[in-house]
DNA sequence: TTGTACGCGTTATCAC
DNA sequence: GTGATAACGCGTACAA
């Protein structure tokens, strides 16, 4: 660490007190223009920047928001694709935080040593946004005693936390209803993600909602397990094709699985959506480019990050306020894999066609 | 800010001094097991986490690395796709930093107020990784007086900085040579990105290198300007199609433009690569999924972030060492748009086929 | 409008 | 192995 100049050096060189320097750096309009000018130019000359640690210690505010996310790369998920949504959340969070003049500290929580890192981060920030699957419920509760915490995409089980969640159930419900009402499919199945995924479960419930509303038989459980991966989607597809009567439409719990399945169908020369209609969930970047383009449910990832930070700011402003849960709705994106063409065959509010 | 417990509270409750508490938190093996146990459990009980600011002030180390990147979202580039490489760099940086027990602070530098934010960040970190196009050269020089800086993907003009750069020129050269030598194309053009983009220029130079080496006529400037966007790529393609003799192969400065062009060709029923071969640059996620799959040059974005942080750590360890420049090489990815099929028609070292 | 002096919570330097 | 105490650099009452 090189000898960075301090506020004392600047004050001395300016012939003013540290107080003056300090204030000039904070208030846009403080002191006589002459003093201001002088302080600012000396600071620049010396290359002085207020020390964040000292400032943080004095004000008891770090000016930093922390964002904890799971290190999905380690789970063996597809190299680049899957963890992508995390990036969008990060972007959203950064955006709002920067607008408030703060900075974002990010940390992937890994299986190894992730816990200690989380605590280290907790000591450096004013508040924490914790994404689903980063930390165990227990650790979340522990950390929440130390710094204000907002949970992201967690299942809003505990009312003791601020939450931002995506309404997975409604999203799946809307998509399933589209398949039933617009395209007239009667024989639909749902392919789920990994065991214990709350997201996958919620989507299944939405799927069932629609079947029930349409008077169709409601299954007790998903037709297959694709583990949220492309490979898993292929496997699930093979399994479905091998069954007595393959379904007319398949609602996949996410896009990766849907894309894997489409690959299988394309290779088997089974027409999509002619013989089997396919829908995904997430609207990852490639969904638009696969053939046929994938009808899916778009999650507002960026907004998720934005709202989480805003919720966190609100909490910092008023630590004693009651906890809030913000629900963000999804947006159905109708492309070709469900049977929609270029024309917009649906006019539901909040849906989109491209 | 709720009343967080301090080290005093913990020390008192344990019946030891703050020194002991402090040491237990740092050394994995300090003091008698009994004391350790006691301190740790009391810390947990009280929900105490060492205050980062105070710690930073005392040690003169923040334990935080800063990463500055341009806010491309504001440039009006395609919604989600383009800034994607930033995310990869962030991931790489986070990875290495976390491995060293540090955290990463990220900040998008926006046109408005970006500068002051950059200085604020500088005060909070031990060192800074600054991505190309985030800050003006002048601001970089200024900030570099305050904290150690590593430049990422900047043109390594100034020898006074540590750099990590991608060897764009070699990448373009290798790709162009592939088109000439393996596929035998004689009539090639290059489509550039926005005015003044050093990346685009380097790639053009590599393109020219190959032409010259093959004894083909070397153009003075790129055949068209696609501005690095999909729309720009379409426009450039129309322009090329309108010319007297459309080229046999087109080397695009990036993938977006290539994809835009492919769209035009597909709609015009012009066969790729039968009539026109296409290559891109970057290997964005969708490159693999377009039809035909796009042959392109992959940039090691993640590694870029990793190396930058490692370089920064080295600099922090030894502030007086000479500056270093790390060159990372690209990797050609041969898919179908250049004429390669499933079989690997090329055996160059460091290339890849999928 | 400007300056003095104390406190923020931790680590490091001594002494025991 | 453990404890007292002085920094660390800044913000901010309070005083002038």
C-alpha cells in the first residue's frame, strides 16, 4: 500500500482545517467559491480520495450494498448458459445502487468456504441481497441478525424477511391456459426441474391450476424430471416418447430442458409444434434463436435486482418497518414452438410476441 | 443502522481482551482451544461480525477489489446481448478474488456522474481493474495515482500500466487464413464496428495480414461499417449485396453483425456458406444456435477477468515492480457458416470444433 | 464561515 | 498465551 495522502495533507496544503476539506467533499455548495476551488484542486493535485474505511467508520455507513448469489458454475450446469440470470440480477442491482451513489459488492457463495466469505462480506456492507440457493435458511437467519437482508426469489415462507419473488405460478398458469385455450391442446404434461426446487414446484402448481380450470385431469406429479439441464431435457423427452401415448404439448420447467427436448424431437423428425408443442420458462437469450423459436415465460430478472435493492434501501431507512414481499409478474413470450406464428394469436394483457 | 455489537462486547462477555478476540478471528490456530471455542460461540451468539471499515482502517487494506466497466446498456446496443461479455469478465474476476478471500466491488461507469462514482469506488478498494471504454485515458491516469490499476482490454499503448489484452489481431488472422487456406476463398471482405473501435481495427489488421500473406490484394479499409450491432450488420449486408460483385466470404468484426447479415441472407435465399461464407467474432451464446451455426473467434472473457485480478494482486504485493502486459490468445471455433461441417476440417493448434 | 478535538471499531506494538 | 494502548483517517458536535 503506497502512502496515500490523507485529509490532513490536503488541509495543510490548502491552509484550511480538515473540517473544511471534509465538507467541501460532501456538500456541493459549501464555503466560499475560492476555498472550494482551492480544496478541490489540491485534492486533485495530491491525488487524494477520501478513505472509504475511515469514512465508513466515522459515519457508520459503508456506502456499499452486498449481493450474494449461488455459484451455479460448480453445480455442473451447462458451462455458460444457466447462471446467466444471475448476471441480469446483478445488473439490475448495480443500476439502482449506483443511482443512489452507492456501490455493489458481489460474492458467489461456493460450497467450500462460502460461509466464512458471506460473513466477511456482511461486515463490509450496509445491507445484503441474498439470492435463492446461496445460503441455507439457517445461515440466512444468522446473518440477518447482523445486517439488514432482502431475500431474492426465495420462497416467501418466513414473514420475518423482506422478499422479492417472481410469480412463477401465475406465469405457468398463463402459459398453460394459452396452450389449452388458444391452441386447443387437451393432452399436456409438465417436466420438472431438480428435486426440491421451489421454482419448479410453483410452476407445476400453475400448470395444474390451468388443467383444473379447463376441466382436464390433473396429474399428481410431473410427468418427468429434467433436472433443469439440457441433457436432462433430452432424457426426459426420450422417456416421454417411449411412453404409451406421447403428449400433445409439453410444458417444461425451464428453457434449457425445452431446448434439449427440441433437439431430440428435431433429430427424430417429429414436428414442433405440429406433432408436439413445446414451451419453456425463463426466456434465456438463445430461446429466440433455436428452431423453431421457443415460446416461453420471461422472468424480469433485471427488475428483480432493482426491486431488491430498493427494498433494501427502504429497510435501511426504516429498520423497524414491517417486512414486505414484492411480487413481480412474468411475461409470456409467444414464439413458434407452441403453435403461434408470426401473427399475434393471443391478446392477453402483459404478453408479448416477437 | 441497528446497534451492531462490537469487539468490546464480545471481549467483555468472554472475559478476555479485545486483542484475544481479534486474534481468534484471524489466526486459524490461536490461543487455547478453550478460549477459541468461547470466543467463537459468543460471537455467534451476539451475532457479531468484525466491522470491515474499522478493520480496513487499522490494516490499511480494504480486502476489496474494484471492477469498473462501461455501461453499454446506455449506448443503445441490443438490449441484452452485447454487454454480455462484461458479465463473463465479472465472473472471472469474482472467482479469483474470492479464492484470495477478498470481495469484488463492481461499478458501471455511466456518462452521467460516472466519474465521481469512480473516485468514490477508488476510496473503497485496494486496487482497481478498469475495463476498456469505462474511463477516459486522463481519468485513468488520475485514478492510477491513488490506487493500483490494471487495464483490461485497453490498447496497451502506455507502458506505465499493467494490462491484460486479447490478441484480436492474431485471432482475426487465424480465422481469415482458415477461410483462405482451408476453404480456398479468394474474395474476402471485412465489416468493421463503430468508428474508432480499437478492437475492430486490430481485427481488420489481422484480416489484412492474412490477405497479404496469401498474396491477395489488401484493401485500404473495411468494406462496410456495421457498428457492431445486428441492425448494422443487416445494413452492411444489403450494401454488400448491392455492390458489383458480392464477396465470397465475409469476416465480420463481431457476432452480432454476422447474425444480422445471416438473417438477411437467409431471407434472400442466399445459401450460407454455399454462396457466401460468414464468420463472426466473440462467440456469444447464440452463435452456436443460429442457422447455420456461426463460425467465430472466441474471446477468453472469463480468463481476462481472472488474469486481470491476478495481475492486480501481484501489483499489490510488489508496488514497485515493472509493469506487465498479459496477452491472451483467442480460440477459433469452426462451425458451419464458414463451410466446415461436423468433421473437423482444420487441425490448427488452439482451435476448436463443435 | 471556519477550526478544535473526540469518537468510530479494529489491529498492531509492546509489555507481561 | 494474554492484556493494555496507541494508531488508522475521517466526520461532526461544539466552540470561536
